[in-house]
C-alpha cells in the first residue's frame, strides 16, 4: 500500500471548549497557530469552524476570511476546508463563507440524528449549498453519516451538482447516528469504489475514542484519515491531547506502521484534483 495518506486536522469544531481541553483553539490567532503546528506535524487539510469570543459557534464570514488569510500567509499550500455543518447556524448562513473560495467545504447531503437532536439537511438547502460550491469553485467533501449519503452523492454527481469526483468521508461513532462497525465500514468502501471507480480517494473520521479506531481502519485500508480536537480531545483515557499536532503525530505513527507515506500538500492537491496555490492567487480554478 503506497498511496500517500492525506491527514486532515479538524482543529476546533462547534462543540469542544477550553473547559474540555485548554488546547482547543478558539480565536483566529489560536487557530492559525494550532493549524501551523498540525501542518508541521503532517496534516495537509485543515477542516475549520469559527467561534465567537465567548466560544459559541459562529458562521461569520469575516472570521472565516481572517482565518483563511492567516493560513495562506503563513503556510500556503495547505488545503483549507470550511465547515458548512449545522451547529453554527441555520439555513443559508451555513454557506455564507463560500464566496471566500476556500479549496474545499464540507457538505452533508442528508439528515440524521445527532446525540440530542436531528441534524437537519433538507433537500433544498443541500442543493443550494452544492450550487454555491460549484459557483465558487469549492470542492465538496461529502460527509457520509449514512450509506444513503454515498448514493445521494452519486445522484448529485450525475445531475451535475458536484464538480468532478466527490471526496467522501465516512463519519462513524456519533451517538444516534452510524456506530463504529467494521462490516459497514467495508461496505462503504465497496460502495464508493463501485459507484465512483476503484481509485477514488475516500477518508474516514471517528468521534471520541473511536478516532483512533477509524484512523487505523482507514490508513490500513488505503484511505485517508481525519484527526483533531473537533472529534476527540483526548490522547487516551487518562490524558488530554496537548494540541492538534499531537493527534496528527498519532496518525503519522499509524501511517508508518502501515508503510503509508504521509502526503505532502502537493501530493494531497494532486490526489484531490485541487488547484495549486499559484493558480489560486491568479484566480484560476481547476
Ligand atoms: Zn466540522
């Protein structure tokens, strides 16, 4: 297995606060610093939410713009992925930052339950978010909380709602959504390969202690891996993660055990079919 492994770091999320782990980056400056450390450790995609000063979730495009500018200035090349998830806003406010043209954005294509509520992704909103991504040259990462979401992505691709082949992420271990189940995981991979082709890249994320399990499974099966404090604030039962970089280093160690090289940002952009930063500066979209 020699395909380089892309490591995505989900730095902040909408839920964890400094009370859960003081290393969770909240301000834009903290986010840029934490992302930089994670990039140095081997992460090449940063998945980002933004927060208000009181740590509550935000979807303020100005904060997203400041974060994007800080990342691009300090370490151009890293792939910037903004969240359009539903915890930080409702309706179209979830996609208000897409005109900033990040490299990627997360896209949920169906609804499911979350621990204490319904994660609502009504069809008209999904269509609108996908249309905005298409209009602004933003590659979607499809968040597959369920098998039906993978088939929905195929349907959307057939209808021309997605540019190119979608990058699909399997999310497992969210309470009341899809549990961590190896047979389902293997069937997800089978389904992506059947519907999009055997070489189609895919990735996986696990929540809480399951983060390690999904890193192991994805890296071992030739996929790509997501880590970071959004999904998990601990190194193990007794220790908080000292930062996002420590979780990235844990994924790098797993890559070494599976003889997977860790993708450089150039590798990651090639695998995902993303424009290079120079083209980006000139306003070209691949
Ligand atoms: Zn997120």
